[in-house]
C-alpha cells in the first residue's frame, strides 16, 4: 500500500513539474450582502446594507488538459457591511440640532483564505472564456469598525477593533466558488485574467442556536499571470 501511495505521489509531482506552471498576483473587490436573523425577536431580522471590500492573492495555475486548468490561490480578503446611523454630540444640542449627525457606519472582517479551483473552457472556438468552480477555506483573523461623516463640518469618528476571538463566532469558513472569467494574452508568457465569482458560505458567522447569519459576496478580480 505504501509503495502504491509513493508511486502516486511521484506521478503527481512529476506531472506538476513537467507541466507549464504559471504564477501570478490577483487583486480585486467584493460586494457583500449580509443577513442576520434572530428567532426570538419580533422583527426577526436586521438588514445590513451591502458594502464593498477588497481582496489580494497569490496564485499558481497548472494546465491538465486543453480545456481544463487547476488553480490554487492564497490570499486575504476583507468583507464589509454598513448602515447609516445618527449620532448626537454636545455641540449638536447647543446648536439646536436634536436629530444628531449622520454617519456611514461599517464593520470590516478580514479573512486569510486558500482556494482550489478548476477552470473549464466549455467552448473550443472561444478558448479565452472559461467557467471557474471550486472551494475556498478561510480563517477570520481581524475585525474593525469605521465611520464617515455624511454632513460637512461634522466631527469625524475613529473606529474600534471588533473582538473576533469571542466564543460565539466561527473563526473558520468554507465556501463554494462559481464564476466566469476570461484570459487576455499580452505576450507568449504573460496574460491577464478578468474574473467574477460568487461565494456560497456553508457555515454561519456564529454558533448561537437562535441567531442565523451569513455572508453572500460577489467578487471581481484582475490577475496578472506569468508562465514559467
């Protein structure tokens, strides 16, 4: 049995070395929708406004067939949500403004992620177009809030860190990837990849029985890839 495993590993390694491996850098943005539901509240839900985040990753790509490539990515991604809130300060009351000042409030959550993806070119005559599918595993490492004044000459607020290591949160995530992309050749060894992907998270953000929370992000990425 050990001999068979060793031979299999040898074949895989040899194939990977002999293949035309490509490496690159990827960066882009995500637009995340958030859903929170609490069973024992009359409203039963909180509506967080979708917000933009960012992503940066290293990638490696190996062709397995003329119409099939295997890709791995290691990167970090920030998902965010937001809403407009009203805050009142002593100056507001002194000036007769009892409605307070409007701010755009954001919560930012940073994950480190590993993705394993397959690129399939479904139409031979359009070889630059591909469908991408796979899985992404991540770990939540950091969270913080941010504020932006929506009215001129209003006091700016500083953000605070979010305790992401509390016992009620899920620090690890697992999601399925599905998207569409295109390769833009610049030379024989360099190409750009423009890609849009949707992530479906299988786990929720917390492990409380009466709270149900989930992220639904859509990503748009641009990568520069170099063939070794």
